[in-house]
C-alpha cells in the first residue's frame, strides 16, 4: 500500500520548509522561491507526463478525476464536481487538509509554494492542449479552490 499524498506532503515539509526558509534568508524570498518553483515545477511536470502516458485515457474528465482521487485519499480533500466530460473536469475543493497542515505550521505561503503551485506544472505534463485555470485557493485564504481543467483543442 502506498503512502497517501497528504502523508507524503507532511514528510516532505519536514525537510523542505527549513530548506526553503534558509534559501530565502540567504538569497532573498523572490530568488529562492523562483529556484524552488523551477526545480519542483520540472519534477511535477514529469509526474504529470508519466501519469498521462500511463493512463492512456482520452476522456479528460475520467483521467483527471482519477488522478484527483489520489490527492484526496485519506480525507485529505473534500470537493464537489461541477462538470466532468470528455474535455472538462471542473471542481471546487471545499476543505483542504494540506492547507490546514501548513496553517498549523504557520507557513501558508510556503504551503502555496510547495503544494498549490505544483498543480499547474502537473497539468502541463498532461499535454499542451490541457489547461488548468484556478483563481483562488484555501491555502491563500479563500473559501474554496476552483479547479477548471479544460481541453483547449486538438486531440490528445
């Protein structure tokens, strides 16, 4: 049985939070965050590519819906599906234990950097025709996160 993603995030935070804070102190917040985003972005884009190729699913709603259940495992996320179809997977996250964890640490900004920012890079790995739009997150103080995945054209 694999370790739930929420547990992985908590384990990673034990190393990443002090590391990012040290980088910020040494390099400045903007430069350090840029390095972290670039490094993790490449990693998460690769995860997205690997997932997409392993799924071999043409239905965007089914594919991303199945990926999202992995992140929601062990009651990590509560969410409501708005639309799920061949070319769309739209949902709102209404409770996020990732955000709760980083708020308990007193580090919601780092939670956004280390957890929420990964969503866009992972989506890039799904292919050039898959776009993610998200205008708000619980991690940044909103009432919910609004995820909207959409196929923009072409065939995947």
